[in-house]
C-alpha cells in the first residue's frame, strides 16, 4: 500500500501486526457499517464537479463525466478498500464495530448516513445550514452535539493534508498528460495548495457541522449523544483512523488516475 505519510502513520500506529481478517467477514463489516456506501459515493462526487478537478466537468462535458464514472468504479474501489482493511483491521476491531452498527441505534445511524452520502450536495448544505441557524437560536445543546460529532473521529488537519495530496496528485498527473499547463514545480504547487486549504480550515470545519445537522436531523439529542460517546471509545477511534485512511488513499489513487487520463479528453465547443 502507498499511503501519504500522515495517513500511513494513522494506520501503522493504530494496530499491532495480526493475522488478516477474512474477506467474507470484512464484506459483512463494510455492509453493516455502511462503509461500502461511503466508497460508492466517491464516484458521485468525482462526476459532479466543480471540485477537486476544477472546471474539467464544464470544459469536457459528457466526456469527463464518463471518464470519472469509469475511473471511480464502485466495484473496483470497494475491492481496493477490502484489500487495505484486511491488512489494517484486527479481528477484534471488526467484531467491535460490527456489533455496534448492528444494534438498533447503529442501524438507524447507518440508514441516515447512507441516505446523506448519496444526497445532492447543494440540498444537503442548504438544509443543513438552515438547521444550524435554527439550532443557534433554539437548541445550543444540539448544535454542540453536531460539533462534537465533527471532531469525534478524524481531524481537520488530516483532512487538509489529504485534500492537498489529492489536488497535487491530480494536477501533476493532468499536467503530465498534457491536459493543462502547470507553470510551477510540484513543491511550489504543494505549498500553494497547502496555503489555500489552510485558508479554508474554518470553512471545512463548518461544513462538517452543517453536514451532520442534515445527516442526523431525524435523530434525537439522546441518540446523537450516545453516538458521540461511542465514537470516542478507544476501539472506535482505532477503527475510524483506519476507515478514514483507506477512504483518503482510494481518493488519492483515483484522482491521480483521473488526472493521468485527462489527456484522452477533447474540450467541448459550442456549435
């Protein structure tokens, strides 16, 4: 596996060396936790644009959409996820995570999370923003719970490092493919991307809270509080270190592949 340093550290420090978990057990784990839907949703994000790929969706139209759909193939991404999870997760952690998400609360959480992952981004942000504004006026306890959820697993710093790596890998690959003129070295691009992402730190954190407000809108404060407590257990912390790392690694690999194939596309022109 080729992880960027920050992500590799998460996986390598989380777990001792153990025998690999069976593929059948891992498949059951990703289904009961809804992790397979998270991986599936990466295709939707890549096809939508604009985002990591800038104006590619507008410049190349249906060609870009078809290429992104092919590169971010859910079946291939889920198989890659299983391969990495099999190396990084212990049998005990798989059992622990599966047991929680198979519970009544766990299954209700998975249902709303799956729906949210596949929802339209603009709808999610608009409705989530409305709910956050409402909480600010009427339910500060719930707003705090949404903020606690946003920081319970993963961190803004790790997200920023991963986003920078995705942007750099995609851009360098696209430049090498001849689909864009870069005009700077990889080190310069990395520094510029890091500065840009650091400038968005507060916005990234806020978007996490807004997304949570939308995702968990149908759950009670008591349910959300119980979820926060569970996510803060040592076992869940280890599980999510691995799940986040694997998701980011797949995204990095796929955006790099997408960039390397951008040279296959021809800009669309109006007739």
